[in-house]
C-alpha cells in the first residue's frame, strides 16, 4: 500500500510539473517578451494557488476594474436600483437624484420612474445640491469629452447624458428635444464644442450620439419638456427621511455593464452605492467604503480611481482580482454570477471568442485600453474544475487582437490540462 501511494505521489508530481511546463513555455515565448504580463490561476474549492506569474505586480486593469465595481454594487445595493429620493408636499413632488443611470436609457424599457414623475404632483421641485464631484475623473483622456463611451457623471442622468441627433435633409431632431435649437448641420464638424452645449452633425451623416454638458438649466428644461410640467431647481437640502423610489432590476444593470463593458453604467453604480451611505453622492466615498469594509483583506490594495477603468491611474494586481472573484464565487449563487459575466462564444465582449467547445468554459470580463489587454474571470476545465484566473497584458505595441489570440491559446492549455 505504501509503495502504491508513493507511485501515485510521483505520478501526481510529474503531471503537475508537466502542466506547469506547458503554461511556462507559452508565457516565456517570444510573443510575450516585449510586454508586461501577469497571470494568476487559483482553485476556489481547494484554495490552491495553481500558477503565479507576476501575480502580485500592479497593472493598468482597463475595464477589469468593473469587477471591483460589480462586487461593490452587489454588496451595497438591493435587488432594484434606487431611482431617486422623494417627498410629496402638497401638490409639489420634491426629488433628489441618486445617480440612477437607467432613466430614459434606450436599453431599458422599464418606465416606472418616468410614470411616477409624470403622475405625481403638478410641479417637480428638484433638490440639486447633493453631488459635488467632477463630471470626469482623474486619469481620463481629456479628448474623450465628445465620445459616446465617456459621458459626464451626474446625480440625475437623462438618456445616458447623451444627446441623440437625427437628420433628414435640413431637418434636425434631437432627444432630449431641448437640444434641437442648439444643433446645426456643417460640412466637416467636430460633433460638440468643448465649453458649451453647441452640437453639430455632418451633412454626410444621418445620426450622431454625443455627450452633453450637465448643468441645472439642461436638467430643468429637459425634464420639464419630458414630463410636461414645471421643474424648479433649488439648492436647499431635502427634509429628513425622504422615501426611495426603485426602478430597474439591479442584475439587469450589472449584466449590461459587464457584457458590453458599459462605462456609463459602471461609473453610476458607484454613485448609486454612495446613495446608501450618509452624506452627499460620491463615487470616491464608495471606493473608500469598499476598500475599508469589503476588501480590507486583499493582499495588495489597489490604486482605484473610477468605476469603469477609463482612468490610467488605476493599478490592480492579478492576485487581487482573483481574491475578489473568489469572494463573489463564495457569496453569490454560481447561476446568478455566471449569468452576469460575459460568456465565451455566447455573450458580450467575448461572444466571438472561446467558441471551440460545445459547452461554454469562459465567464470573464475583458479590458482594453491602448497598449493594454486584460481578462479576468472563471474557467471550467475538461476535468470538471472551476478555476479563477486573471490575465493582464500591459505596454504592448502588438495588435490587440493578436494578444487576445495568444491569451486564448493559454487558457485553452488550462482548460485541457487541469
């Protein structure tokens, strides 16, 4: 018996080293030699660190940051999104924003918040005094102000804080309609001024989607037109103990954020989470709370500046992503968790990758910035194990699709051999 156990132990050791050698051979190839790469592989059932290649080094995570945002939101928010806080005083409906990003969002058909605002009170009194943070965040690229993936953050977003412009001949229509008089047709314009809400659409285009500058006038006029009633903007605080009106199912927002890497939803989930804390709305306070109370056991505390990963100041390690993914795996049902993450070959940003299996085996969040590609999540192996991985590539000058191809090869090695 002792002899048999010795033989089995030797066989197991040989098998382990063979597996490790396959990963090392791939990561030490010429392809990865001119970039910074981190790879961490972990078994949440056995608590075994399977492979650690620069796992404790800090990388720019890009949209992998949304994994931290997701965990924080899932811990701090209920099953529905808090749309706004309100009080009905006489015939006036007093409201205060919570940062709900789903109001008139084109991907959400739930009109509960809109109907409530329309059908209660003859006038809206909007308390515009509970969000003092900048519209943009540290480390964001300055010229993203006109890009539809980087709209401003605010306490009461309308239509993703984007103006949709459509053109038919010389006729222009916008939504919100407030912006129609501020939009012109031009030969070869930039779509928006830097300093004010002046918009342009090329005579060669039929549609355009551009972020608008959020201010009191825009919200007052837009909301009044949408609701068909007066809206007064005031700087006084709401009286104590307002009620909370809930709108969209939270998991629907999480899924959209993760599958399509929606920056706007990610930023506002941190603001929404702060609406459950004392004081004014603040994404930075949410991050501080999360690091202090939800993530205080991480082996490497991140440099965390935003919810989306647009900031180049963010720095996270593959091991810290693994730890957060393990927390999620232990604290939420697998079925729910895997329905929120993009699924290889099926949904979201990896629907056209990891298609070489009849059954999905990758449930993971992508991340992309110039010169950086990341992917972190869950991998189901052919032997039936569910492993956690984080794969981060920084400072590469290679074509990003080439990096993704090589990363896919690496994860296939794990799938087939563990």
